[in-house]
């Protein structure tokens, strides 16, 4: 669906010079448990198809991060194929450890298995800074 949205935007508005991903991550640990995703994860990891991985399952967490990275990469490739001059950027997370930061891609820190890089799927990163006492809208 997102690829179609990107394609439509670029084709319908040829003067567009950039696409920015403001929320390219899961909203928390409880997201991503749809039947198709869980079955694909279980099949890929040799687990019973009807089992449900725990949010703390390291393999499940990595699976989810990989799906977000794949989506970002696919969208980047689609955008560049339609308009090689288009800029692609993302708002990355910079605040402390939480469900959002552990599931995010492109976190501002040394890349590890837990916090992978954007790996060439965005040309600009715009860190999202929050004060500890700020309200989230």
C-alpha cells in the first residue's frame, strides 16, 4: 500500500522534491502481531505456526526491525526509480530506551543488532528531540 502512495504522490505531483518518513517504526511492543506476520516469523524460525512470540523474544524483535528496514528500503528504491532527484529523509528517535526506541530504525547511536542503521534508505535524518517533561501529542 505504501509503495502505491509513494508512486501516486510522485506521479501526480512531479514538482515534489522530497519525501519524509515521520513515523517509520512500530508504535510499541504490542504492534505487529497480525496473523500473517506472526506466521511468516514462525515459518522462518522453524516454530509452530500458531505460536505467539513474546515481546521480549530477541528473534521476534529483530524480525520486526528487519521488516521496518525492508519497508523503508523498498519505498526508497521506488521513489528513486520514479524520480532520481527526489530526496528521502526520516525523523529518527534520539531519546532513551523504550518500546519505541528499541523498535526504531536509524536511532542516533553506534549501530548494533538492536539499533541498526538506515542503511542507505534515507539521505537525511532529522533527529526528534524531546524534553523529559514534554507532553506527547
